[in-house]
């Protein structure tokens, strides 16, 4: 199992938006999915997850709604909104740019 | 601006704080429950699972706190963004911003200044322990010494003897205190100082319990003890105020134990009162306090302590726990009546005995302390508050109009933003942020202006008072008031335009042209309504001011019955320089001769009171008069010296006046006025008859030697009243101070220094208490009326000016909107003059509606203030007509420029433009 890495600032927003693009999820579900898709590189605890979710909700990019799990427990499910979708697209493009630029820099230095 | 964001945050938390907090809690709980359940499914027990969840993750409380912080950061960020945006818009529109902020600042500043004074005079509690427990046994508005006087019914002042009785037999108060009901202006010579180091100070005599009952603690040394006012003359001690100690003794702590020479005694300073405590008389700060029993030493001359009818004290008590005002009043009156029964036995007539026994003490809440100033200024201040309130409303209407016009001008911008999906609430918030900034700037400017304004007001008022020392603190009352009115103005001028501005039909707005047709008719209509309200309000203010100005000029124009312009008054205190009895009477003529020798002085006389400075009246008996109803037998009196009527220029109708030989012999002669002759002799000859002044303790009889015309010597609105002028060389009772009246050939002010010099030559110890022309003295008596008239006039002018600006603004705006309508009219043959008349007509129509709406209010206000007006009918036609004309003229002036501009529109240009 790979060791957890530090998240770059701003990447958690992008990560969450991307994960919610597929389906609405509750807090634990989002944390699990992040663990799963990054193969354990990023481990996100509730202390980072919830502030980020609420910030995204305040900006109107995600929306929370109470629902029920199979176990019957109630949890808040977050879903991507319209503005959230366009924000995700914007951030994806931005990320590509950053990535390309960074890769170039790092490749040149080799 | 961190405080603006803090306010914004607090508002948000109020709006939806609690629900969010509950939701957050449920959400975090649910997260931890899910994690715990999963761990339990992996084989852990519930406790182990919970512990491990907490160890692995952060605690739920930390998580919630982090969320709160994140959210707060977001709010701060948007609020800050709104403010930055608003600031940019305001700066980009600096003309609008300057006008709005300045208007608002003036309005808020005036309100704040008047309110600061109301707060200082009427609202502030004394800076003592539990002021709410204090009650007054005397009338808080009384001041000065009333000597050999009887007050019937509810008592206003108390004598020291009465206070002693109340204190001795007190069962209802946890403590009683007495204080001189004024401060005295005296010379104070610090220990080891030479004569040139004499200081002037305001001193107050107080009972020994004074500080203790108030709960005031010294910052150095000690304050008085109750034992210090038991034996007259036995306790030469003094307490100094913190302010005076700082100012005159540089706060030197070694002052305690040193001595000061005051009046006829040397006093050891035993302590310094705490900062902020300036005595109990609001408006008359004390620098030194002395024990009441030291009266003869501090204020030499008359004995105030012995007589039961020298009324000069304010008495306060502290209610014990559980004692009600009513029970205390009943209790203290039992004590008071017992004393009165004993004293009344010594009175000569049954009527006097009955009147004395019927005297009562009324308790009043004492938390604000006594204040002569309050009685004088409470009503005018409330009146002025109303006036400045109206000015602020007018200012708000102006800003609201500007905002409306701006919102209309920005409709395109707002329409585009709405079309792009901006939330309406967000836009309203942004527009409100702009208004908020304007209100905040206006409020800040207002506070600055109010500081200057308060000083100005105090300076205006203080010319009418000898010992005005009013502390005008900027305390929490004033702060809350300022913030509150700033917020109210914000709602008044900010909310409606913001809501209206964002309620748009997007398609229409975007489809419309940029010029000409934007802005619905309702915008102009609401602007016009605002202007009509402004005109109405300003009419009310102008009418009010006109009434006060007319009343004052009536008072000033009163024919007094003599020529006042050439008269100078010099008030002297012979008793303080050691002249008593026959020595004082001998001095009167010497001073008269001395002053008669000053170049530019035609003639000199003297009286006990001078003009417009206190008056006396008493029961009399008149020999040979058909009037014998005891209720009718009273007259005013003045003690005069030789040449009184010649100097003043009051016509002598019959007989002669008091002359120098009467003075020399102390002859028992007097002169009566016409009213006296009519009342007591029905026009018969009175020369040779006798008048007896009936005092409770003394009687003096005078032979009438002359009759003079009636005159007004003490109040400009004095009624004709019987008066006799007796020879001052045969005094009624004891004469305290005397006032010389000088008839000067030139302007009386030019001989002032020569008069001072000449008196110094005669006796350098002779104190000049005051030196004024009669006109200055009249001005002092009329200071309240003058200030009310001046301020009323000023505020009315400001109101009218703002209303005119409002009128101008609305008409100009409406003209730009109607450019092509007017263009068409002119193209169809309307003349420039016709257009001018049309536009001016519209303006005057609004003014007329405003006047019609304002008149009933103006009448109501006139009725409300009628008791303060002199020589005017309730509805004074001249004031009303003048006010209406002034408002109409302002309307014409305001409407002329837009009308002129409209008439210069080039029809071709304006039509092509669209």
C-alpha cells in the first residue's frame, strides 16, 4: 500500500467535484471514493472534508440533501449543481494547463 | 474594514445561524456513526470502535469548528468583495458620493449634537453609587438664594434649619444630604502664594454627609465626615475636584494638607474627589467643596445658617432597601410638619400660620441630580431635536431621490446582470452595501461635526449664564443614538431604491434604448412624492422659525419706558469689601460721586438689583387707600439712590424724586409708579401718603414724595404692576449687592475701562461682580429665546435649501427624460417661454401641494409652541404668509434652471437623437 501524500492546495475541491460528477455521495462515501480512486495516495479525514464541502456549498457548486443508507441511517448526500458542473470543467482545463506546464518544467530540468 | 464585516457576519448568524448549526451537528454525528458501524462490522466492540474512530479521525467538535471557520472565511470574503465593489462604484461617482455623505453628515451631526446636550442635561445619571436610589426633596430646577422668603404649598428650596430638622428626625432615608443650590464664584489663594496668584474657582457648600451618602470615594486623602457640619465655623477643611486639581495644581499629590485662603478663612485641603465627579448640579461644576457650616467664612456677609426663611439648599436623600417613594414622602412630611407646627406658632396672623402649616415636601427621582439648566433648556432642546429630526428626514429624502435616479441610470447594468443569472438577493445586497457605506461615512462625518456643533452650542448658550460648566460626554447613549439614526437613515434612503432598482422586466430593459425612455413613470412619481414631503416639512420648520424670530423681535422691540441704549450697569459687592450698615450707605454716595466724575458719564444712580436682574415684591399697607382686601395689598419694590429717574429717563409725573439729601439723612421716602397710583388711590393725589412694607419680621414705612410713569425694568414682557421705589439709604432688610446705573453720552461700552480704573482708585478691595450695558443684560435674559430663534432659523434654512435641491434634482431629471417630448412640443410651435412656463408651473404645482400638506402640520406646531411665544396670535398671519412666500420663492429659484434648460432644447437635435 502506497504511503499517503500531501494534497496540493485547491486539489481537494477539484477531487470532490470530480467524484460527485458521477453520483451524489455522503461524507464517508466521498472519503472512501477518494481513497479508492487514488489508490490510497490521498487520505481525507472529516476535518478537511467537511470544511471543503461547506465551502463548495456556499459557492453554490454542490448541494446537500438528507437521505437514507441501506442500513437505515440518515446521512447528507452531496450532489453537483449546474454552476458546479461548469466550475469543474473550468478547473479541469486549468489543471491540464498546470499539469502540462509543470511537466515541461520538470522534464527540462532532467 | 473589519467592523463592517463583523456586523455583516452577526446579521447572517442571526438570520440562519441556529438551523445551520443543528444541521452541521447532525451531519458530523452521522459521519462518525457510519465509521463506527463499519469498524464494528470488522469485529470491534462498540467502545473500541468509537475510540478507534476518534483516534484515527479528528474529534467531532474540532471538525465542526473547522467548518465554521471555513464558512466564516467565505462570508468575510463576499462581504469584503461587496464593500470593495461598492467603494469602487462610489469613488467612480464622486459627485454623488460627496453630496450624499455631506448631506447625511450634516443631518446626523446636527441630531447628534442636540442629542448630546439632551443626554448631558436630561438623561445622564449622576456619576455616583446607585443613582437610582437618590430622591430630591427640593425642586431640581431651583438655584440661587431666596432670602426672607416664604414658599407656600410644595416647597422648592429648603433652609439649613429645615434640613437639620429633617436630618435629625429622619426615619425613611438611609442618608440625607444638603448642598448649596448654586456654585459661588470666589477668589482662592493657595498657600504661600502672593496676591497675583489668586485663582477664581466655583465653590459649593455641602453638608458633612454629602460624599458619604452619594457614595463618592476620594482618590487621595479623605472627604468630609458627618461631624464636619455640626458646629458653625469649626471645620476649616476643603475638598478639591479632580479636574481643578489637575488643571491648577498639575495633579500634585502633595496638595493634601496644604491650605487655601477663601473669603474670610483659611482652609486645609483634606482630599481630592474622583475624576468625573463634578458635584450634583448638572450645568454648574464645582471646583471646591466646603462644609456647609463654614458659610460665614467662605461667603462672608449674611448668615444663611440661622434664619428659617433663607432658602438656598437642594436636599437629597437615599432611599433605603424596600422603601418606596410614596412611603418615604409620607414619612418625611410627618417630620417636616412637626417642625413647621413649632415655627408657625411665632407668626403674627392666623393666615400666615395656616399657610406655613400647609407647606409640603414633594419627593422627585434624583438620579439625574438637580439642575437649573434643565428647567430652562429641557423644552427648547426637545423642540430643537424635532427640528433637526425633520432636517434629517429631508436629507434622507434627497439621498433616496439621488439613489432612485442612480438606480434608474443603472437599470441596464442591473438588467444585464439579472439576465446573466445573478440572484436578485445578491444584487439588493450589493446596492445596500453601497447605501451602507454612504450611511457609515455620513455617520462618521456626523460624529465629527457634532463635536464641533456641541462646542458651538455651548458657547452660544454660555453667554447667558455666569457659571455654566456642562460636561457633554460622548457616552454609550450618544454612541447608540448615532448608530441607530445612521441605520434608520440607511433604511429610509437605501432599501426602497435597492428593491425598486432590481425589480425589472429584463426583456424590456434590455430592449429599450439607452436614452430617453428608460425609467418607468413610477420612478418619477415617487421622486415627486418625496419632494412634496420635503416641501411640506420645510414649510413647518420655516413657520416655526418665523414665529420664534417674530417673538424675539417683539420682546426686543418692547418699549421699556426709558432709553436703555445709553445705560451701563456696574454691580458691586460692598459687603465683601467690609462695608456694612452705615459704612455701606456712606459708600453709596462716594461711589456715585466717583463714577459721576468719569468722562463721558452724564449722571449716575444706583438700585439694589439693577435692571433685568431679579425683582422683589411684598405685602404692603397703604395709608388712605380705599383698597383693603389683604389679597390685593401687594406691590413690587425697588430700593433706589438719588437721580434714579433722571438717569434712566423715566418721566416724573408729580412731586420729586429721591435726592442726595434724602440719601444723606436716610429719609423714609419713596416714589410710586402710575399703576400704584391707579390701584391704590384710583388716580387721587398720593403725595404725602405713607406706604408700609409688611415683612414677616420687619416693617418699613415710607412717605410718598413723587409719582413716575410705568416702566419695564425686569422682564421685556413685564405686565404693568404697582411698584414703589424706596430710598436705598433706608434699606428694607439688608442690601446684599448694589448696582450702579450710568447714563453715558456715547456708546456705554467706551467708558468701561475708565469706570474700572476709577473704582480701583476709590477702594481696590471693592469687587465688581459684573459690568454690562443694559442691552447686554437683556440679551442674557433672553438667551434661550435667542438661541431657539437663531438655531430654528438656521435649521429652517438648511431644510429649505435641501428641499430646493431636491426639487431641482427631480425637475432636472424629469426634463432629461422628457427631452424628446419637449422637442416635439417645440417643433409643433411651442415657444421657449411657453415651455419655461410649463416646466415652472409643474414645479410650483409640486410646491403648492407641499405647502397645502405642510400647513396643517405647521398650525399644529404653532399651537404646540404658542406658550413660548410673545405678542403673537396663535396663528400669526404674518409669519405664515412670510413662510409660504419664502418657500414659494425657493421653489421658483429651484425650478428656474431646469425650466430655462428645457426651453433651450433644440427640437431638431433632440428628435434626431432618438
